[in-house]
């Protein structure tokens, strides 16, 4: 009797172990159907390769559903007008092939729950070089890819014919502006290495993704810098899916920027990750030389940077010939030689001879710590006082000078032969020069001690440009 009860109890608790019930089977079938539907929905989400089909058109609702989980905000045109003050000219940042870019500020007043932060809003120029496909490419790539060295896409606007993108704001602007604009302070060697390493990590991440991505438009203007000079890749309008399976390349229409595109890609249209490596080599050469990839203002032999500079890269003894003169010798020769050798490899005409971006990162990272052989230099900045303050300082200094210099020294100075002009200025200048020669320590003290107005002028240099360039050698007044 007890055995029968126990046997019956186990059968009731575990019916599937003895005989499957119809209700249990139905439950299993329902779960399987749900799993299949879920897999089908994942497979139906937008893939990068879908963009290669001109007939594929997505409604705003389809795009939003395709990017579920990407944490992208879908903004209205009215919201973006508010945060940019109706795209005010005072908020204008620049313009590229995509269209104009304006600065804005997001907060919870625009939409509850939004993080307060500055943003860069890019507006598609309907008559520009790029169009809906490039805009959609950026949304899909940056909507699904996240990395510290890729610019973060915060949201987009897809309203009627309007196409806009909202990115994190990069306060330092592009690498191009820092390298080639005359009004910008020269980038120190350590900052250049940091930028090269960051950009290389961004490319390596794209190439090593589960579904590889070829950036296709790597250049100085597409490398943006944040407040700490961290490099981030932007502008993914020309990005493509990398080859899959047994494919060795992607055949596509030749696009990009003159001076940066790999020669084999230009000749055949065959796109590989090595095409990006070549472009990286061009940017690395720009960082070393301070020259543009193509500069029509230079002599004919030097207009193409790679043609002119690459042969010199392999000879360490000639490296100083091409190094950026704005560095003023303030770089590590050992690190520069290794960076030059790496650039030479990246710029090889044979794609298989180029290193992978992972190798590039491993080669560049140790160079950031290779600073022992850098020459040291002290820089003294002398600022001319303001006119009104200069007169007051001269009057205040007269009693002190009278106390310090006795009459004998003054008489000896007065007897110095001069060829004075009509107003006597030349003789005054010579006497002043003689005093400075006799008292070099006082001359140095005057150089070290800056008036408050000069210190205030120096403080207006944002980004601590002088400190970045000259380090602790910059001597300022302690007043």
C-alpha cells in the first residue's frame, strides 16, 4: 500500500518522466514558437549590408524599431531647433561634406530624463555631396557600435525631408585644425603620440568587431579631440561592412579623400582593412611632419606627402629633415624613429606587407613612455606692460634706482662715448644696454618677474597651450 502511494505521488509530481501529458507538450511547443519568433525578429533587424541595396527604404518607425537597444534618442526638428537656438550663427562650428554643424545643449528641459550635456548637431545639406544613405549609414553604425575612441551618437532626427544627427560635443575640434591652422599652438610630441594611439585603437576595434567594419575615410579632419586630447573617430558616412567568410575584399565604388586612399583601392575598387591601415600611415606621417597629405602650395616634389616623405622614413639619420619644425626639437629621437618605421610599413604599396591595426597599437603604446632622451629647454616669456602701467612703473622705479646706483657709477656711465641723435634717444639706449650688461642678474630678474597684466594675458590662453609646449620651463611672476 505504501509503495503504491509513493509510486503514484512521484508520477503526479514528474509526469514528463513517466508519460508526457498533452498539456505539458503544448507548453513546450508554445515556448519553441516564442524562441523561433524572437530569433526571427533579431535576424530581421537592420544589418549594415542592407544599406548596399538602393531599393531598401526605411520609414522612421522601421528605423526606430531596427535600433531597439541602442539607447539612441529620436529627436524632433523642433527640439533640435531649441537646443541650437534655431541653428544660430553664434553656435556654428563648421561645415563638411555632410552639411553644417552647430553646437547645442541638452538637458531635461528638452526632454525629461536627458543628461545635461553639450552636443554637436549635424544637419544634412540636401544639396550637398552626401545624402540619405550616408546619413543612414552613420545612424546604423554609430547606433550599434560603442567604444571610447568612437564619437558617441546621442540621437537623430528623421522628419519629412530633414535628416539630423546629435553627437557628443568634442571641445578641441579636429586634429586637422590643430596641425595645420596657423592660429593654433603647436601640438607637443606627447600629445601627438596620444592622438595616434587613440585613433589606432578606434580602427582596431572596428576591424576586430564580430562583423568587421572598414572605416574608408580615415583622415585628420575626421579625428576629433575632447578636452583631454583623447582621439575619437567621427563621420561614418562612407563606412562599409568588411569581407565575410572566404571573401578577401569588398568591391565598391572608389570614394574617400585624395592623399589618404590606398593605391590598390584606387586602382581596383577592392576594399580591405589594409586600406584603413594605409590611411592611418598617412595621418601618422602628418603628425610627424606637420604637413598636409596634399599641399599644392609646396614645390612640385613635395606636394604629395607620401611620395616625398616615405623614402626618408627608413633612414633614421635623415629623419630630422622631415620632422615638424614647430616641435623645435622637443621630441624623443628614439620614439620618432620607431614611429617613422611604423609609418613606413603602413604606407607599403603591398597590402600584405602592412601591419594590422592591433600590431600598430602594440607598437605605438610603448612610445608614450619613451621620453628619457627628450632634450630639455627653458622658456622665458616676456610680455610688454600696458602703456599706462609702463609709465607708472618707471616713475615708481626711479627712487629705487637712485638709491641703488651711487653717483660715481652714474658719472662713469655718462662719460661713455655715444653718437646721439637729435633727440638723444640712441645715447639713452646705449647707456641702458651698458647697465644691463653690468648687471645680468637684474636683467634675468626683470625677465622672470612679469607684471600682473602680462600674467592675466597669459591666463587667457585656453588649453594651457604654453604649458603644453614648454612644460615647467615657463617662468611666471608670483605676484
